[in-house]
C-alpha cells in the first residue's frame, strides 16, 4: 500500500484495534487531520488538549485498552504534559501522538516548536521522535506494545510534519523486536513457595491491594484468595473495586483518609501482603512505622517497586496474571488450616470495621457532601462508574460511594490532578457506553477543565456531573485550618461563579440543590433525565475529611473527629 | 560513597538524556561520564562515576534497567574491575628544567605528546591516585591546563556486561 505518513498512522491505529481517538488539530498535524477526515476515523474534538489527554486516560482506565490522543506541535504538545504525568504515575496505557515542526525546521526555534521528547522523557514510559515516514509502522507497533504490556504507561510519538506528508510502501509489522524490553513478566516460582510458607505461619494476615490488581484484571483471584482463606482486605485509593465492598472481610480504604479498621489492621497485623501497590506516602503514614509488627510481602510486576518505599521480607516479581493463580493453586491444600489459624483475627477485624464505619455528623439545615454522596451511592447500581476530581470530594467519594467492581472508580491518585475528572468521565462514558457514569467534582476542580462541558454537549455524552459546591478550596482550607492557624491564604473564592449558568451556557442542563429537603427528589429527577446534566449541590464551607492521619504520623495516630 | 556503573544502551539520540535524568532527579552529582561505541554498532556503552547512598543506588539501577533503550546495567566492584581514564596536562617549561620534568614523567610513564619552547603536554592514563600524585609533583613548575576524559570501567575475567542482561531480577533486564 503506497500511502503517506498520516494515512500510515491511521492504518496503524486500525491495526491496533483503536476504535476512538481524542484530539485537537493544529498546524503540524493538518495532514493527519486530513486523513482523519478522509477515512472518517472516529475522533472526539475536545476544547483543550488537556481535555483530550485526560479523556484518553479515562477511556483507558474504564476499558483497559490503550487510550489515544492527538495534539499539534509546541503549545498543543505542552498542553498534554499534565495529562501524561497523570497517566504515568498511575500506570495508565496511553499513546500520545504529537505533531512536530518539519524536519528542516527542528532545532531552529521555529513557530510552534518545542522539544517534546526532551520535555516528556521523565514522565513517559518511552517516547519517539519520528523524522521519516518509513519508521512510522514500526514505531506505532512498538509504542502500543510498550504502553500496554508490563507495567502500563504513556508513550509519546512526536512526528515531524514532513513525515506525515511523505509517501512510502506501508506494511504493518506483526511483532516487535526490542532489545531492552521483553514485555514478558514471568517470575521465579520459588518466591511464591516462600509466601505460601509465610502465610501458613501467620496469625494476623492482611491483604493490601492496589491499582496493579485492576490493570492486570486479577480481581477475581484476589477475591477468591480473601474469601476462601478468610483474610481481611484493605485497599489503596487506586485499588478500590478490587474487593467486593459488601464482603465480610473488607475493611475499606487505608491511608491518610482511610478507615479506622484498615489502618489499625495494618498496624497490628503480623503479615501484610501487598498486591499491585507501590506503598505511596499517602497510604503508609510515616514509613518506618508502617506495619511495624508485620513481615511484608510484595507482589508486583515492577522490579523497581520492590524495596523502594517500604522494605519487604519477601517479594514476588512478575505479572499478577502469572503469580496470583499459581499462588492460589499452591495454597489450596492449606486453605482450611490458614482459615482456622486466622479465625480470631478475622473476626476481630470484621468487628472493628462494623463498629467504626466511615461516618459524619448530620447537619439539620445544610446538605453535607458526605450525605449527598452516600445518597447517590444508594441510588446507583453496581455497574456505575464513579469518576472524581481532586480534593475533599474525592476522598468523600472514596469513603462513601460503594465501588463494586474494577474499573468502576476513576481518579487521579498519584498526581492528584485537579481538572482531571470532567474529561476523564467523558472518556470513560465513550469507552463504556452501557455503564452509567457519574462525575464527582468540586467548585474548584470543575473550573479547571470546565470548557469540556461544551464537548459533552457536542457529542451528547451522557454523564451526570455532581459538583460539591462549598465555595472554598476544601482540602487546602482543611490543612490551613489544621496546620496553618486558620490563615486561609487564597483558598476562599471571592466571587461565587454560577456553575449552573456555565453548564447551561455550554449547552448542557444545569440544576442547583440548596435545601436539604430537596436533595432526594432533586437527585431522582436529575438521574431520570437523559443526556449530560450538571447538579450543583451547595454545602457548608467548613467540613473536614475524617479520619485523617496527619503527615509524618503513624497510621494509628489518626484523628477521628474534631480539631487536631 | 563512590560508585561506578556501566550502562549498555541502544545507540540512538535521546537515550543519554533519559539515563542522565535518573541521576539529576535524585541530585546525584556525576563525577565522570563517558560514552562510546562497542563491538556491536547497535549499542553504546555509558560509564558513569558518581557518589550516592547505597540503598538509593540499588533503586537507581532498577529504574535504569526499566528504560526500554537500556539493554543492561552493571555496578562495578573496584576489586573486580579495571578503571581507566586519560589526562592531558600542559605545563610551563624552559630549557633549564625540561630534563627534570621529563624524569618525573618517566617515573609515572606519562607520555610527551607536544613539546614547545616554553611548554610541554603530557598524556597519562591509569588510576586516579597516580594522576593526582603526578600533577602534585608538576605543580611547582606551573600547570597551565589539565583536562581529563571520563573514566571507563571493565570487569576482570570472562564476565561481560551482557552476562548481566540474562539475569532477570539481578541488575539486568527486564522485570517491567
């Protein structure tokens, strides 16, 4: 097939099974967009490149496929940076195609030129600068392979404008040949044997699960592991949905805003089995006091995660698709003995969780965020996808919205990117049209990418946006209240932007709920409507996310209520 | 603590940036860096001498091995490896002291590579200590310029850097 580079990109996307891309055109990608036009390749035009990259990320998290976005050179590419870093730290597979100025102009400070490979090197799994059209099939094949295998991550392909235009004989390779990367992650079986031995000796084991279980689609093995052996499960923010929230031994989220039972179980356990986690500082509290009485076991695909933050006694390095089934097979003969060894502990943790659920003091006159989120959780089916932005509402959603399955909770965990939610929810809905998609946002976060409401209107993307509107930067004020003598430096919004009117101006429906008595009926009415809707729920300014483990403290030094 | 690392990489633009980025992100100062071709044209070999805490070095090695363009990483043990670097020293000299200087150079097996009426240039290779001792003896005569290449390191015996490549879970490839 004799085609130009731009068409070669489209054909390669087709070969990779890509069904939808997100993007924003511009000078350096005009040839590519011309081919998108001619081939009618499915493309969502966002209102900002940041919207495109977050949408591709939300699509990838919801579907498990590689998300694809396109941007032009210079400012188009630099607008992707936040989204690439967000995907990188949460290990989300993305292929980001950026235009670059034509080869003779590279390095001459040309119009809309930026060194995209230089800028993105520290925040990508890999990147490419393509100068010749002939290289495109190989590079695209490699990019999808690197992004989607092993520990997933974003790959940037920066393509010179003249490479889009140059014609050549296109042929898509069947396989990749990378000297420094295999994508095969079978580990050492002996490491699993030693974990089985350790588990047999344990009296107080805890499973600590993370995002790796979701990206490897191994939640079924995890659930079987926990339920068959009666081992309590706690999760990181990224791992929500791995375990069934209604199951007996599930203790909820651990960490800074984690449940009492989870944090105490981590502090008291004698064996902690981390699966697909990276022991982030938000979840460990002070690192040298994390699980102080436990032998720590770490299952992970990434060799570099072992002993990075937490020293582990045993590690099982390899794909969870390999290690977890093998582990279950090897523990099968000992299931009943493990179960009886841990009986007392299991019952103790369940009791602790029942007695200390996430809670809040109801307010007689005002709607509280926690209350609204709980109500919405009760009204939503198990197949609902909850997407969040970043801040107090994010933590409250993690605490009060029940997540029943993997890929049903989409949040910027590692980078904590405000403005992530709206475009990510958009991508999630486009990837999973059969699922109901809710976005929980705040009046701070929603403004950071509110332009994407126009995209919702353009494509009638049916998501329901719930804005928890407290007129302040909630998490910032919480920290200022607790640790900075209530000096609310630049965290209170002076003007009250009318978010409902913004929604309406962008072409989607908008409602406001202010009165407590309107909450239930208001929500019911809105959820029955078809198409994108924004609901602005007015809540009080002063409200803390609790429990909270202050920075530098142990997990059992959490504050449960009142001031610190 | 001083460390010497050899990194076998794909011979491509941009790879050095990724490798060196791992050091700058951790504020590790690179004492010496050398990049060169190997027996196979598709690979380059980077040798880096730097200082850093040992437990962070382990982490750094794992992170380096994860880079798709990195084929193998090897941490050298000074007892099992040969380190070499070359130094050029330009020194003031006159007819009256030239013979004295050349005698010192002979003791250190430094080679004269340029002679002018008022200057000499020496080339010296070998371990750090030897080069330092040589320059100290030359100081009284007036050193005009010193330039050093990055040091390179090679393990003694039959082991090569590619033997590390085949040991997953050790320093080599590729658990990601």
